[in-house]
């Protein structure tokens, strides 16, 4: 497991003890994320990395105690993130720029979580982030492939080579079961139930769930397990389901590159990621009439509000289903004589239809 980078020394050699005063708090928070929150190593690392700009800012401001961290300072910190916090290398020199709005929102969220932890643990008497205004971001709908594009992508690897059989099984499982890329990378052969067409998944926070897949994924997995995986192992032993050409577990980055490569070959642009297939999985289920609660469970979402974003994507299809299925979608009701339809001559439509 990669150890997250410790915060830098915030104010030079003048700090007591000769090392950063932040280190004990950093370590306590990292332990809390692991032991109390039960976060996966990668998620924990992301939480801590989102605090890295804070350490740099406190060093820049020469702050050495929590008493020096009040609301005005935190507002300056957020403004710094929006203006010049990010170091960018270009044309042989370094320059400073702003973080993207979504990155700032994530860093602000990490800031609130960290100070909430400090307050609950008694390290600070009050939580200054409670007085900060929350950032509001416009909703960005995730990219979704249509059914034809999805089929073209997952059916791309058609050769009988070990790597092509592996890639076909990966793509079929990402789209057919809606797995996160980290979940797929962590699969073991014993997690797959071919006869039942289901897979045991360890998701965020080490929460287990059962995901299901269809006949195409079943066939692709069976062929991979029987023909390709033994050849990739080359007599070695590995607990991972998906392997590289040296018989080693595939990394998340490798799977991401694999998906992009096959997307380009399928005539799609390079902006297709493993999560694009997960988004497409959820959207196509809802368009096919699946219940939102069922989709939530299949995706492993803790809250239904996370799943609801897919209802915005599938609204055109929902409208089509409504117009074709509801008995009163097109029927004009008889109005009492002398009264204009709709009560005033204006056509009324159902919200969102």
C-alpha cells in the first residue's frame, strides 16, 4: 500500500521539536480514515491528497498552531485555490494557476471533514469551517454510450489470443455488471459464479455486494478462465482474476488504458473510461424499466441520491415510455361546454415530460 506523503514542514526550523507540528494530526487523521471510516487504501489516499494544498498554504502563511487557523485564513485559502495554488509545468518553466472548480469543491469537502475530525477529537475548541459558505457546482451529467456504441466497444476484442480473450472478459464485465475499475482489479477467480452469472464484489469501504452479469459476459469469462488465464500464468500462482502478459495482477491504470485503447479502435474518442461503461450500465437499466432502488443496489451506492443522476440522463427515454404506455398521455379529455381546455387555453404538460 502506498503511504501518502506527509505534510511539509509548515514554518521552517522555528517549529518546536524540529519537525512539522502537523505530523501528529496528520497521522491521527490517516489512522482514523483507516480504522474508523473503513476506507479502502486508494480512497484514503485520495482523502489525504486533497489536503496537500492545505499543508502548502499553512507553510506559505507561516502558521504553526491551530489558533492561527480561523475563518478569514480559510477564506484566503479557498481564494488561493481559485487563483494560483496549482503548479503547472509548461514550455520548460513552472507557472501557477487555479484548480478546476470540481477539484476545489473536493478539496473544500476534505477541509471540512478534517476540521470536523479535529473538533470531535478535542484538538480545536471550535470548527471554523462551519462558518464557511459551501460551494455550489452546476450538475455535470456523466458521459453515456448508447447501446450500439457499448456493443461495438465490448465486442471489439474478437481474436482468440490470451490478451484479446482477457480484454473481452474485462469489457463485458465492466458493462455487464457495472463494476468500478477498482472493484474489477480486485477480483479473484473464486469471486466468479459462472453458473449463477454473478460476482462477489468488494466496493468502497470494503463493503461486499453481489453483482450480476449476462450471457455474453458469462461466455467471455468462461473462455478466459479456461483458455487464456492459464497461459498468462505460465506456471505461476496469482490470486488475481485478471493478469498481464507476465502473469501479474492488472493495475487500475492498466485497465483504464486498455478501455481507452479499445474505445479508439471502436471509433469512439479517447475520452471513454471504465466509469463510462458503469454510467452506461446504469442508464440502460433505467431506460429498460429497472427500479431506481434496484439499480442503486447493483451499483453499490450507499445513498439513492447518488443514483438519481442517471434519471436525468434517461429522461428522453422515460418520456418515450410514458407517451407510449400511459393511457392518458395522448387522450384529450372532454371539457364542460364553455370552458377552454386546460382551464385557460394554455396547454399543460407533466413536469419533466
